[in-house]
C-alpha cells in the first residue's frame, strides 16, 4: 500500500474529503441592520437571476480604478 503524506503547508487544514461545503466553520459575525438589508437585497437579486458575470466585473473594476485614479487630487 502506498501512503501519500500531505505537504507541510497543508498541516492543520481541514480534510477536504470530510468538510461539508454548506456548513461554515467560521464564527458568526454581527452586522448592522443596513448591512443585513444590503446582503438580503443582493441574495434576492441573485435568486431572480440579476447577476453580473466575472468578465463584466473585471471590466467594471478596471473602469472604476481608471475613473478614481485619474481624478484631480488637491
């Protein structure tokens, strides 16, 4: 039988074969009402199919960076 040991950098990581991707291992984080409402609004938009592709997001980010980096600074 061949034993394969995980690389050193993987020590302490969760075994991907036993981890449930739908169960968070992170502690809960409290958010204010405005943030919670924005998150719910985003989830509803995604559920309705109102989403943006990763290619579109890359273009938007490039546009935003360009816009804000070219503004006149005092």
